[in-house]
C-alpha cells in the first residue's frame, strides 16, 4: 500500500514537472527594428538577461534567422528577392511561473516599449491551450490522487486492526494479571514502529527500481527528475508508514483494554 502511495506521489511530482516543461518550451521572440546594430542588440540582450522571468536567452542575427528559415523551409529561396527580409531577434524562454496571461502582458509592456524593439511575438493561442490543459490535467490528477490516498490509508489501517484482533485475548490476559496499560501497549507500539519503518524502506526500494526502469525505457524523463521532491516523498513515506502503523496499533490496544472479557468473543 505504501508503494502504491509512493507511485501516486511520483506521478504528481512528475505531472507538475511535465506541465512546467511544456510551459518553458513556449518562446518569446523580441523582433528588433531593421536599423538596430548588432552592438545595440547585444546590449539589449544583456539588459534582458538579468530579468527574473528569463530562463534562457539567445540573440539571433538576420543571417542566423535566414539559415534557420532555410532549414525549416528548404523549398524557399531568398535569392529572387535580392535581400534578406527577416529581422534580427532575441529569443527568450521563460520560467514556468511566468507563463500566465497577466505575467506575459506585463512582460510584453516592459519589452515592447523599448526604442530598438519592433514587436514582441509569441503564440498566444498555444499559451492558452497549454494553461487550460495543465489546469484540467492537474485537477483530474489531484482528485484521483486524493481518492487513492484515502483508500490506501484506510486499507493500511484496517489491515493493522485486523492483525491486532488476533492478539485481543493476549492483551486482555496481560491486563487481568495486573499489567498497566503503558506496559501492555509498549511492545506492540515498538513492533509497529519497526514494521512501519521496514514497510516504508521496502516501498522506497520498490520506487527506486520503478524509477530506474522508467528512465531506462524513456531516457528523456531523466531531465525532469526532482531530487528534492523525490527525497521529500521518501521521507513522507517513512513518516506515514511509521505514523499510521503506530496510531492504528495503539488505538487497537486501547480499544481491547477497555472492552469487557465477554465482549472479546
């Protein structure tokens, strides 16, 4: 059950990373005026590079733009025109948190007002589609994960309570010979902590194996690996494994201590 819970956690972490990956693939093109010299363009690039929303930035000269266009459209030829009709530009990749209509509007106002900038272009329709899809997928994943997490925790709790049911006469016998509640509960609680810890470590080992095989099958997902979030997930599994095992065991012991002997039958 902890392994299943861990798989859900990994799925949520990677879904967020996948959403960020698609957002960060959206590129802003700062198209420069035709009379802008390369030195001016590089100064503008350097001034934009320090902005907090810039993840990656690249200056594309008119010649570079022409080469890129020829690769994408080999059948086209500028020779008949006698000149290069393309403009130099500065291509900017944003951090995912800035790929939002309000943030993009503020960025556009910041950049488009500069004297060297002819216009700022990005695929507005694509931005809307990516944000809408990310929101829909995020809600579906959240609902499914919440339901599955509740089911998993419920099954773990019931499994432990069922295991404790077989010890009800032992617990009551210890109480009848004069043992205190703390003395009776202590060995069960210690065992539950050990069992919960071992279960969590086995679940973590299973997740590591799953991650290894997933990355072997799809090497491109290695770039989306988040060590911090994965480490927190592993820590969370240990806390949940020990916590729910201890709480369920202790509650069951207290329940049987409060029951009358006849009620145990």
